[in-house]
C-alpha cells in the first residue's frame, strides 16, 4: 500500500518525457526554457503548500527565502578573492577545495567559492534565517503571522535594493554554471536546454517524493490535525509549535533551493525576485491548486508561471495574480482543482498519493 503513493510520481515522470518528445516533434523546444524556470518556481509552491495546507500557516515572505538562496549563491560564486589569496582563511578554503578559479567575460581570473559549497551554504543560511524568524512568529496566528512574514519579505527586498554587495537595483550577473555531476550542469545556454529541462523536473519530483512521504507519515497526520484544530491536536499531546516550526523551515529550504538553482540557470538574480507581489503570486498559486493538494499546487504552479514567463498576461501580470487570489478566496476557498467538475485528474492523484 505504501508504494501506491509513488504511482503518480512515475506517471508524472512519463508525462515529462512525453512533453519533451512532443515539443521536439513540433519544433517548439524553445518552450523548454520557460518550463524549466517554472519548475524551479514550483519548488517554492510545494513548500508553501505544505506550510499552508498541512501546518495551517500563512506566509507572505517566501519570495524572501527564494531570494536568500539565490543571492547567497550569486554572491559566493561571483566574489573575487584573488586579492586575499595569501590570507590564512582563503588558503585554508583553497586546500579544502571550496574555492575555484575561473575567467569572467573579460578574461580576468576570478577566485570564488565553488557552486556546490555555495549551494550548501545557501541552504544552511536560509534554514538559520527561517529558524530565527520562526521561533518568535510561529506562535502567531492568522493575519498576525501573515503580517510578520510580510515584514520579513519587505526587509529582504530593501536589503537587495540598498546593499552594494547584492548589486542594488542591478542585481548580480555573471553567475557561473552549477556543475552537478560529470557533464551535468545547471546552465541556461541553448546547448544545455534539454538536460536542464530534466534536471529541473528531477528536482521537482524529488521534492514531491519528500513531500508525499511527509504527509503520509505520522508527522503528516499530526500536521493535518493541527490544521483542523490546533487546540484539539495540542490536547492530544502533539507538540504543535515544534511541528509548525519544522514545516516552516522545510518550506523555506525548498524555496531557497529553487532560488539557488534558478540563479545558476539564469546566470543572474535581481530585486524583482524579492517583491511582495512575488510572495502574493506563490500564495495565489497554492490557493488555486488547493491548500492541501500537493499535485494541484504543483500543476498550477507550472502552468501559471509558464503563462506569466511567456508574457501571456503582459503588463497586467501582477494584477492577474491578485485577481486570481481574490476570486479563489470568494468562490473556491478550497482551491479551483477541488471543485468537483475540475477534480477528475487531481482527485485520482490525491487518492493514490494518500493510499
């Protein structure tokens, strides 16, 4: 019975291959660029779905966690430590293999942190930030928690705009490719389009497997009980504070992972990734996909972000996501894919994933 939760993952993997073959057959492989970017944004949505749909916590600061991951890898992999080669710390890091030497667009030698240590540092830093924020604010409920996380997002946005080390309004460019294993690398150049399509989707499927295992475990049952009635769950001996804090940190880490990988894919990151509307966008996607529907949230995350990246909404992009959020809250608070007429695929996936 436990293996049944993986059936939708296998089906999704087959659909990913079919989509690639269909795009190749129709000469539309250029769509893979936006699909790949949408997959990285979907990591944020999956984490936020766990936080909102299962732990019952609202966050308006996940764009800040996304940016924390992206900016950390951008700063570490583009900083030039050549002038500090003789210092004990840089020599020690060099002996550990943490540093790598490469040449920029102008042919100048750059000594910076290797992408793998930078990625690990981004995950750890984001987890620490989430812990520092979560310890005091996770006790808040409803709109108080939303306002607290919104304040965090605004702080990160102003830091991105004002700090020279973060590139201010120009952001950080020239971020090198992320060499994963052998010839595999996260790189946005055209020759790497197909392999990056599969790398991004692999990251999404791994996140889905982790999330599905979580929600189908004892921890998942505890989170569902917290969402339904925190007081009742607490009376049954469930440490509600610890579970909510752990879920908050996990969702932040998923957002940071998406931000770090997308930064390597794009080769840059800017303040546009940290705006309040980015957080509202993630919230709207989870709402339309279904608060406790991981597959619905992932599907809508890919679809809506793809349409946005293709410019379908034009200059009304933010207005569209705001309108979607208002409409869902008014007419389908359980999510669009929870409406019976539109539930054929996602209900099947949900039944299988929940055993």
